[in-house]
C-alpha cells in the first residue's frame, strides 16, 4: 500500500467491483421474473437468491465472454478501445494543461467529417490516400479544438461552455452537410455519405474488424507521453495546468499553452473520428461519433489523465462495450447497463474517500485536483 | 491627538473618475467589432429583403378586428432597423456602452436584429407571432427551471453541470409514475423526487467527498442517461401503454387575464407547470436576495470561511441549496414529458440541460438574468420551427445551431465582466 | 471575563502545533501572544474559536469549562475574533457582513435590513469606528475593512476579543487609534488577546506578554522586558535585530527609470497614478505603504504582468512598457512575487522543476525542445546546496516544503542568473526569523554586487532596515521619497497621504506610541 500507484490501482479495482455490484442490483430489480421471486422471499428465500444469481451471473458471464472469451471477442474489445484511447488521450492532455475538454465529441465529428470527405471524394494511390485522409481527420479535430483554445486564450471564455456548445454545432453541421451535395450519397434521401474508398480504409486483421488504427492509437500514446514528460512544450503545458499565474510570471505564455493543448487534444479526438470512419464505419452518418466523445471523458478520468492510464482505461471501457453488445444479444440485458457501469466506476474513482470507506482501505495522501470553478 | 489622526486617515482626496484599462478597451473593441459584424449581416439581409409586406399574425381570436395582424412594409422597416443595429454597434465600438442605458441599447440591438431577420425571412408571407411567443414560452419553461436550479446550486458554491441529468431523471419519473398512478400530479411529485435524487448525489459527492464538480456533473449526466435508458429498455419500451402513456397537462386559462389579446394567450393560457415556473422565478429571486437563508447561501458561495466564522454551518447550507435546486430541476424535467410531449424516450432532453447551464452563465448567476437568457434560447429554438414552416431560404439545421453559436459569442464577448460566485466549485474544508 | 486555557494540545499528523498550552487572560486585560510565524499562535486561537478541535486540554471561561465545537458556540460564549485575513464577504455591504450569522428577520425569514443598518451606526458611534453601513466591502480600504471586522465582533457582544496580527494593514497613526479602541474595550471589562510577531508593538500595547515558540509557552513576561530579551525568547537564540547593511559602496548609475506610470485596474480606477522614480545600481529602494495602495499593481506593471495605461519604464535605457513577462525576465529582472504560492512556484512540481521554471527552454536544461533531466537535476542539487533549501530530495514537491524553504527555492531561481534589477515584493511575508535573516542577507548581497534592488513591503520595519531610500505610496501615487533615517511617525503620516515636509511637522506634533519606541531605539 505504500506506493501511490499501487494505491490508485487498488482503488480503481475496488471501484470496478462496486460498480458491478450496483449493476447487479439493477439487473435484479429490473427483471420482472426475478423481482417476482423476491415477493415471497421471506416464505422461501432460495428461489429469490437462485433467480437473482442466475440473472446476474448469466449477464456478467456473457459480458465477460463477449469481451475476453477468445481472439474474436478480444479483437472486438480492441476495436472498441481504439477510438476511446485516442479521444481519451485528447481529454487527458487538455486536463494536464488545466482544461476541461468536454468537446471530444465535437472534435471527433469534425475529424470524421474531414477524413470521410477525403476518403470518398478522391481517388488516390493506396498509402497516400489513407495518410491524407488521416491527416484531414487530425486537421478537422485540431481546428475544432484549437478554436476553443484560441477563444479561451484571447477572451478568457470558459472552455467547458465553449466545448459543450461546439459539440452541438458540429453535430448539426454534420447533419446539415449530410443533406447537401457535399456529403450526401447520390441517389439517397436519408443522411448518409458515400462509402470511403478502399484505398483510404485502414487494413484489417484477417477475419476480424480489428484494424491498423489500433497501432496508430498506440503510436499516439507514445507521442503524448513524450510530449508531456520530455518536451519543453509539455513542461509548459503542465506548469500552466498546475499554476497558470506562476507559469505566466515565469515568462510562459498561458494563452499559447491553452491553444497548443486544445489543438493537440482536438487532433487526437479527430484521429479517433478518422478511425471510426476509415476503420469501422466507412460511410459517414450522423451517428458516426456514437457516444465515444463523451465516453472518452470518463476514460480520461479513469486513466488519471496519464497516457498509460488512458490506454488501460480505454481497454476496460472497450471491453465493457464489446461485452455489453454480447450481453444484450444473449441475455436481453440492455446495452445501456454498460453506460451505468461506466458512470458508476468513474463516480467511485473520483471519490476515493468513499471507496476507501467501503473497503476500509487506509487513507493516505489526497486525490488529484484537476481544475477549479468557472473563475479559474 | 486621536482627533488629529482620525482626520488624517480620512483624507479627502476626491474619488478618481473611472477609466478604461487596456484589457477593458480590448474587450470593448472586440465586442464592438463582433456587434458590427452582426449588424453588417443585418444590413445585408435588409438589402436583400423583398419589397413586399410582411404580416405578423397576432391572434386567431380576433380574426376580423384590426388587431388580428400587424402588416409592415418589409424593406423599409428592415433597412431602418438594420441601421439601428449599426448605430448601437458603432456606439459601443467608439464610446462603450455601460449601465442601464447600455442594457437598454443592447436590448434594442437584439430586437432590431431579430425583426430585421424576420422581415427578410417572411417578406410577402405571414409570420405567426403569437405561435412564436407561445412556443418560446413552452421551450423556455424547462430551460428557466433548469437555470434556476443552477442558480441555487452555484450561488451556494456548488457547480451544477448535471442539470441535464436532473432533467432526464425527472422526465422519466414523471412519465412512468403518472402513467402507473393515472395522476399527473403524482408524476410531477415523482419528477421532483427524481431531481432531488440526482441533486443528492451531486451534493454528497461534491460536498462530502469533494469530487471535482465539473467532472462530477458530466458523470452524473452519463449516469442519469444510462439509468433512465436502461430502465426504459428493460421495461418501459415494450409496454408503453402500461408505463409510458401519461398524457399531457391541459392548459388552465386564468380568468380575465387570459382574454387579453396576444399577452393573455401567450402567458395566461398555460399549464400549471408553466405557472409554477413563474412562481419559481419570483420565489428564487426573493429568497436569494431578501431572506436570511438567501443571504447565507450567497455567503457560503462567496466566502465560505467567513460564513463559518460567524457560526453558519457551511456544508448544511450547501446541501440545502443543492437539494432545493433539485426540486426546481425536477419540475423542469417533468415538463418534458407530462408538460409537453406526453411520453418518455431515451435522451429526450437532447442537451437542453446544457443550454440551461449556458443560460445560467449568460444570465450572470442571477435568477432574472438567467430567465431572460433562457427566453432568448427558447425564442431561437421556436423560430427554427416556425421558419421551417414558412419556408425560408435558410436550412433549418443552420438555425438550430443559433442558440449554441450565440452562446459561444456571448461567452467569448461578455467574459471579464461576468463573475461567478467566488467560491463556486471549491469544496469547503474546515480548519 | 476571565479566560483560561489548560494543557491545550493540537496535532496535525506528526506535527504538534500546540503542545500543552497554559494561558490565563484576566478580565479587562490586554494580553499579547508573541511568537514568530509558524509558532502556533493562529492554530491556538482557531482552537479557541471553535474552528479547530483540540486533541487534549480544556478551556475555562470565568471558571466554567467551555467546549467550542464550532464558531457558533464560541460566539455564543462571548468570544469574538478579528482574523488576520479578514472574514468578510467582499460583494456584501458592511451591514450585510455585520448581520451575517445573526440576522434579524421580519417573520418568514425576511431580512430586516433597516435594523442591521441601525446597529452598525450605533456601534460605530459608540466605539468611534466610522464606517458607512451601505458601502460594499470590496470598495473600502483595508483599514476600514478591519473596523468592520471589529464591529462584527462587537455586535456579538464579545467579552473576549482576539485580534490576529491586526497591525499589518495599519499606519502607525491608525495603530494608535486601534490602541484607543482596545483601551475602551478594556474599560468595559472586555479581555483582549492580541496576537503578533512584532516586538515593538507588544511593548507598547500589552498588559502582559506570553511568548510561544514551536507550539509551547516559553514564558509570560511584563511589557517592560527589553526587545532583545523578547526576541531571544521568541526565537530561542540571540537574534541580531539589525540587518548588517552598510550603505552601498558600489553605487552605479540609474538602472531603472520609471516615468509617469499609470495603471488602470479592472474596476476602472487608477491603481498606479503617475508614478516616477529611479533606482541606481547598488542601491535598495524600498516602497512603503499600507496594503492596497497600488504597490501590487506597480510591481505587476514593472514585470509586464499588467499592461500600463501610459508612462515609461526603462531598464538600462531600454523601454519595457508594452513588453510581456518573458521580455522582462530576459532583460535581467529577477522577481520575487508577493504571493509566492500563487505566482512564485508550481506547488505540484518538484524542487528541480521549479528551479528551472523560467529557464527550461534554454541550454543546458533542454535542447531542440527536449528536456535534459540530468542537467535539471544537477542544477537543482547545486542550488539546493547553495541556498540551504531543506528538502528530502530535489524530486520533492515544493508544496511539501515549509514556507521558508519555498521562498528559498524562489530566491535560488531568481538569483541564479545575472541580474540588472531585483524586484522583491513582501519577500519575508509569513517566514520565520531564521529565513527572514537569510532572505535579507541575500538581498543585501545582491545589491552589493551592483544590482538595482526594489523592495516592496507593508512592514515598515523591513523597509527601514533594508532601504537606502524609501518611497511611500498612497492611493497609487508616490507621496515622497525620503532617506533611510526618516522617523517612523513621518513615514506613517506619509502612508496616510501627507507630503513629506508637512508629514515631518505633523509627526513632531503628534508622536505615536510605536513611533516613540521605534525612534528611541535608533
């Protein structure tokens, strides 16, 4: 228990267990048949316990097998984790610079939009096309994120509000463009774009949906690690994030740091968008982002805003998503349960004191403080 | 000797006149340029306005009376109003507008811009003004309630990003309970309890466990979305008649007042929830600024330690304020189902909770300011629907963006003068 | 009311902040609690006031045991406190601040504003503490804010009044007024506990003095104890009261020239109003003045942290107005900010990282945008050694160090480059005597190397001890620049805005208690 990271790992693990307990309770109370057995619990307890155990263990078994039970499920977990890791890195990076990037969703949409457009509008040689589409995705996300950084730097507007609003603007922009000639597939009336050319698609691992984008995500992790830990720019971002006044007094430009952080965060979310459209979806729809942008916030929180932590958290959430789909198929337990699980995990992790109280873990040190209120 | 020193320290130097700091000047110029760009758009619209008559239909009740519609020559009116906007923008750019006159002139600017826009969009057509106003009020009702909930929390020093989550929980609880019990009132009560439940989670995690409040708010929204979605999928979806058919509250016209043309139809022919919203605005404003509890709420939001040192239980006051906010937000949630659509669907609040948050900030953490901002958002949202009906050249997806873009502009333009409660978002630790 | 503390003990983890404190304050006594920063005075008073709970010991009020679990209970028992950092809500009016926590209502919880206003007027007349009940606290000067704090305590009919470092925001003349107020209270039978680390004022004010060192009561003595004796009791070793500062011999030409500098604050007021002065190489210019008279804004403008509205700042002939902090640092300015935890260091960064905060993008600490951890560590080891920073390792977070060591980190960083000008704002605020000596000696040493030094301090003692010339600021203007041997009383009058000659005359006609002591000492 002495090392901080061991302690955090224990707390994280405990939080996952607690969340699973909450989920189990939900499964039990929402299943009409199981709930019925609790009606006569006091006259014949075994029925209720047996039925509850079966319902919960069935659901969680299919969740587990769907996430990790063989190469196919594992590959599906990696597919789900890929965009979460990238967008989560963006959120983490912004956190480290003291910014709440609630805007991964919008940045991801902007990235997907640009990458998709390059992907189906041009005919180019194999490698070139993919790289160009990828670059377009990074660019789109960077613009959407950088805009926030720039506005914050120049006017002091709070990034939480800006990013929330730009999420909606991005979504409606995509919806609108999908009804115009720019993006809409010829001959279709519904909002869907043409399919991305083969030359711009990420190559797949044979027989699975796992694509090269996962390796790109790992490269991004390494790059962000280097940026934060070893570069002067990262030094500035961290200093500004921890104490902007002191950073300014030491001659750093706080506005520049904000802009760089949001440009990079946007580019990372844009990369996630590119992975979605070039790796799994191929045509653009207004559901391209799913809830990846929002989930990435919880991923970043679970990962304690560190690059390595974000990878682990992305994999955990990816597993929950992949397993949740199987769980829904096999036991009719709705996929939305995984959303509840994810929120609960993060809630418990954000309140380590609560988890410690539940598991009677000895308290030591304080949690990480990320950023403060509107005036900060 | 004491007299001598007393006069010394109360030096009679005149209070210096206020000046403009470089930051302030930069902000004024930025805002002025922005306003000028908007005004420029207004002038463009006016220039392209068809020289026809624009009709603002007022009331079905008064079909044949001269009050049934306002008819205006679109082009000259648009040009004149566009000129007004340019004048206000220039005045701000060159001199700076402040104080009461400033507020008034900005109101003129906004109104002139909107009417210019309407003249351009509806030239030669009929724009249903009363519909627009009624729709505005309907769309604004939950926004106002949500923003008031935010005001209560944040004045006490707890950031509430979870309004969306409170809406969802309230909307779901209202729909299900109203259907099951057959009583809309029971639905509303359930919504209030659901709002309070989310508020209680917010309060416990923010106040007791000192979780970062922006993070917490985001997570609570995900949580509420997940849990309402899960319960909806699990047993509501398949059996709508049994669980999700609450019906909609009917309008209760207020005698006399409801027969006033336009105003009566807009404000006094509404559901009980809308009347509750009126009351909520008045009550929250009064309580915050005129009562002992309000003074204490504001004290713990500004300087909790000062409140502590005079014997106020900081955490208790914060709990109270957050939970009171939950009540108001729950009412807002109820409006989505039993007050308006008559049924729950997954994520049916569609981000309105975040718009309420924006209204709270644009309204500068003041209940009346938040109300006005919420009305503005309601207005643009309703306008989008109306313009779709009268077929204007603007795609409705672009108009849908208007409130969000307006918020970005407002937050970027107004910041600096806007000040959140000093201790907003900071957990209080004794000692 | 008679107050007794018996064996009061308060621990924070392994640190014992108060170690079995015994203290008796008689009814109608002004009892001074003397101790250096960090000795545990404020902790003791926070325990007494119910803000902290004691681990052991008891409090007796007129012989009755008292347990204060909250400030509310303390107030009810008749204990009032004027905090060092005022406990006032800035956006509230004076009347609102006074009524907070004891609001009178007109039924249904509706505030009775009129009653509050009347109460403020009555109290302020009775004790001669003039305030406007409708003024917003953030708009009134700090001296007046202190009156509001005292009024708050009086409104609760305090029988024991605790004043925590109350003189920090006052001129010597205002301190005299405060002494008058305390004597009036004493006549009413109120007991006053006066907390301070300043030797002079305890002798002028106290009936009895209790000295606290490292959480323990060292002695209770009479006010005629000599200053050096008090100092030795307070610090635990003989202390040299004067800084060893011979007049600068290495006097160069004017390095810093400020001309007609105006700074406008966010509220639109002229915070710095036409300030002009020069500082020569090898000279220390001290800027005196009560807190909040434009010193902060002046320093920020000199560092490029706040944009000047007009005027000129030249360093070695080069214009700096319009340049940012980066350019100022590169021009050779070292800066010790007044609030070190806010502006001076990054608390969550290591000592090593903080030591290169402004140099990280230069060789050898980084090359081509990549940091060199080895060079950063080597630099840190050297600085920590040279400046005697007490830290477990150079990787320790700065927030884990004591205040004195944090300030040494800032000092080590700022003095590690060749400087043209050193700006030190409140360089010893909150430090213990040992650290104060260290900081003062390093500043004087920097001056002796020919650097121009600008010191801003609200502690008149520090200004007088260090400066070669003294400029006094009042309401954004420089009232006058005078020599280092100017009397306290004259400086005090200047701090209230009176021009030097008139101030000299006034000072002679109305000597203050403190001033008399101080000037006698010299």
